[in-house]
């Protein structure tokens, strides 16, 4: 039983680390989007050739994790699409959870002011 609890603890920590890392990538991408005009060509190549693709892959995987958590099949590739769809079509705890993620973790950092 002790090994099972240790394994479960490590899995939970790995998931939390993945969520946090993906959010940090989101913050980086939003910062790049807000400063696109000031970036030099080499910085743009690095940003859009390395950081953005990694961010998309992590976002797609996180979308699968979110869909598993809210017990829904994924219909969108990225988490933002799933959050928008959940807010528009669901009610109860799923809608509240999706709205909270948008309101507190995504919208404040989008240069346009509203991400979801």
C-alpha cells in the first residue's frame, strides 16, 4: 500500500508540474504576442520556431487532461476551445470550473484582454 501511495503522490506532483509548466508557456507566448512589434528577426525565429510549437503541444495534452477531469470527449485541439465550448454549452460545476480558469488564469494575461 505504501508503494501505491508513493506512486500516486508522484503522479499528482507530475501532473501539477505539467499544468504549471504549460501555464508558464502560455504566459511566455502571451508576452511574445504583446511585444511582437518590438522583436528582432532572430528573436521571432526563436519564439515562433521553438517556444510556440512546444506551447501548442503542451496545450493539446493539457486539453486531454482537462477533458478527462470534466469527463468529456475532446472536440477541440487546444484548451481554449474546450473552455469556450464548456462555458457556452455546460452548466453547473463544469461551466464554473472552465469560467474560473478563463477569468483567473488566462484572460488577465492575454494582450487583447480576453482569452476565452
